[in-house]
C-alpha cells in the first residue's frame, strides 16, 4: 500500500476520533484502531514515514498515537 494512502486513512481515523472531548481518549482510540485493524507492516511504514518527515501532513492525533506506540515497542 502506498504511503499516501496510509496517511489519508490514518488522518480519516483521527478525524473520527477528534470528536471525542477527552484528547487522551481520542489518542487511545486512534492507537487502538491502528493496532486492531492495520497490519504490522502498515504501522511500521507509517511510523517510518513520520520519523523521516517529522509528521508533516499527519493529524496531531495520529502523531500522538504513533508516539505512544513507539514508546510501547
């Protein structure tokens, strides 16, 4: 899958969870969705892209979710 598609999908997920009034819960929602429905290869590709591009184009909730995921590794 192309990185552009991963970015688009991740941002759509974040937009859904952005309606959550508690930011921590929103980040956890994004993180849980990525963990549950994305393959490890998809998550690794998105995290690698984020590191290389400093998260530009990624919704802040995606950035936070990936940062949390990175700490858990």
